[in-house]
C-alpha cells in the first residue's frame, strides 16, 4: 500500500489512539441483523426442500456453497471494524493495524466474490429449474451461468496476484509500487461489472414471468418472490461508488466504512433473494397470511360440491371440484418446487382459449363441444375413450327449461360416466351463467 504524499501526511492532525472519533458500529449492527436472517432463511429453505417437497437440487447446493464464504465475510467485516479500526480516520490507526487490516481486505475481496458468484449461479439454476420451457431460455441460462462463473474466477485470480509477490499488497511504503496493478481501475471496473451482472440476474426471469397466463395480482406476487434482488442492485451501485471514493482518498480507513456496509447488504440480501422463492411452500403452510396458499385468482380459488352455493335458481346445486383448478393457468407452490411450469403452459393455454371462446359465444353447442373435448382428454390419460352421442354431454333438458335465456341446465346420460369431476369443474368455472 502506498501512503499519501508527505504534504498530505503533514496536514494530518495529531494521532488519537485512545479516544478517537469513529463512524460508529454500523458494520456490526448490519451484520448482526442480516446474518441471522440469512441463516434462518437458509434453514427454512433446507427444511422445505428436504422435508416438505423432497426436491433438493443444484440451486440448493450452490446456495450452501455460498454460505461458507459469506460466513467468513461476516467474521472479517466485524473484525475489520472492531479490531483493525476501519471506522476511524487514517491518522488514528496504528500502522501495524493497517498492515494486518490490508491482509483482511485482500481476503474479504476473495470471499465476497466467491459468495456473490455462488449466489448468482444459484439464482440462475433456480430459473432453469422452474422457468425453462424452451430451448432458447435454457441456453441463455446456461450461458449466463458460465459467464458469471468465469467473471468471478478471473476477478479472484487478478485480486490474488494484483501485486507480485502478493505480499507487496500489504507492505506500507511512500514510493510507487510498479509491481502492483492500478487498484483504482481494477476494483472500480470489477465492482461495476459485478453490479451489472447483479441486475442482469435479477431482471433475467421478468420477461418470462410476463408471458404467464395469470392475473395481474398473481404476476405481482411472483415478481415479489424473485424481486428482492433489486435491493442487491442498489447496494451494488452504492458499493461501487464508495469503493471509488475510498481508492482515490487519502483517508482510506475512514472512507471505506460505507464499502463494508454496502458489501454486507449486497451479499446477504442476495442470498435472501435467491432463497425466498424456494421457501414459499413453508410460508403458505405455516404462515399463510404472508403468502396465499396458491396463486389462483378468486374465481378459481374455491371448487367444492356444496348445496349452499346456489345457482341462479333456488334449489339448484352447483357442481365443482378441486381438480377443476387444472383449467386455469396458475403458478402454485408445486410449480416453484418441482418446476412443472413448462409442462403445464401448453396444456392450460389451449384450455383457457376454449374457455374464452365459450364465455364469448355462450351457446349450448359450444359448451357441449368443449366439455366433450375435455372428457376425451381426461379419458386418454386412463386409456379409455369417452364415447358420447349427440344428445349426451351438454344436452339441454327440455323438461326443465329455465325462463332465463342465458341460463341453461345440462344433464348427462349413462354413457357419460367416464367424465370425471375435473371436467365438470370446467363448466362450474362459469357458474354465474351455467349450472349443472
């Protein structure tokens, strides 16, 4: 480390090692809040994946790998503030403490990069797991993971060998150090690239989410689950700015204070943001007021056979079933756990189009055609063909014709026994207009 010029050193006040002015205990406070929160989220994630869903995957291994350097960073950050006085002015820090402090700085740069790299790769592995419905998205996810891994590896190598030998990094001297690279350029560029990749990883799934056939409220919930990383982008930008300020300053220990705080926030909020989507089943089961049980819209949220749910006529019963949820595009916790979004997109998009057509036309012929199609689709799953005659499914009951022209009553004959409750639930989806 090269000290400031003799002119600047001469302008420094008399050192005060006993009772100096400090920045406070901000690093200790932030770390004491965020690190236990990170441990709690990781524990919930492991419980969810190992016990509840039994779907432990690559993204979970990567987040566990990120915890080792992140734990090391927490220890080093607290020691840098409490023992090596990185919350004091440079002139109030003994030179021997500065030497050891620079060694800690070098180690923290390495472990911070490791933690960030593993966290971002874990996020991308999660995207690949639950959102990769096409070859293009898969290839983009893999390419982004490779780029981030290479970027982290290159930064670690350059950081270790920024001085030759590396020990010259913590040697204090007044003379220039030609054996060391320009730290201002190196750290600033690396910080900017890291912040850009943070934002890319956070924004990566947004276009895919906007394509989901779900309500606006559902879409906002999903974006919230993945959107905690936006704070990571802000913290990364703040860290890059204060890193530059610290590198061009003559009061390094004082100006690096906000670098420690923003780095702590960026690292730990990143881990939290990468883990929140995987913990949704836990919160929906044990703390349901935080997240709803599912992301169904209100019209498809409750399906049950209930005589209390009256049709348009007194005494009529609306038939419905929990299996009817297959007819609407939803993103439940099973999707987030097991990644079957891509499997359901094609099937449910076709059905939703038919439902829209039925709602628009409103004729018994259209409804009959749709219900026959749904029955045949379900019967193919059990290798039984559903055969119905023209007067079967969707036949208007002439004996009980309602007076309201927009309301019809449908009956099924004995040939339609292969139709399961889930198919009838499709018609119940529009129970304000039709009753079974």
